[in-house]
C-alpha cells in the first residue's frame, strides 16, 4: 500500500471516527482547494471528492494530479473565474513575497 511520507494535518485520519478517537476538536476540513479544483469530504466516508473544477481545468487533469482513485461528484460544477480585483490582490501578494 502506498503511504505518504508525512502528514501536515490529520484531517479525518483513516476515516469516520478518527478525529474523535484522537481527541481532536472541530469538524475537520470542509474543503481542499488546489490549482485544479475543489475537493470536499463525503459526509459518510470522509473521502475527498472533486466537487468543483476551476475554469480551464479538466477532470482528467485532476485525476492525473491525484495519488488515488479520485471520486468525482455527480453534481460536479465549474467555479467562477477570479475577478480583476482578486487577481490584482494575488499578484500584489506574489510581488511582496
């Protein structure tokens, strides 16, 4: 079985109930945002599922960039393109960094 080298955040651990077993407070991650799209945990299994693609991205790109058999939401949608103001803010952050 493939395993990650390190975990930066527990998230849901191995699945439902792990957060409680580890004594972690809070509901866990609600979204994982990547440069291709947005993943959300399935309410029953906690498995991350692709729910939204960013404009110009494809399901194939998302699958190719994922290290597991990525689930795709039956309600998959495409998000809105960033506004000019949002792009300006991101560019300013990049220039400052």
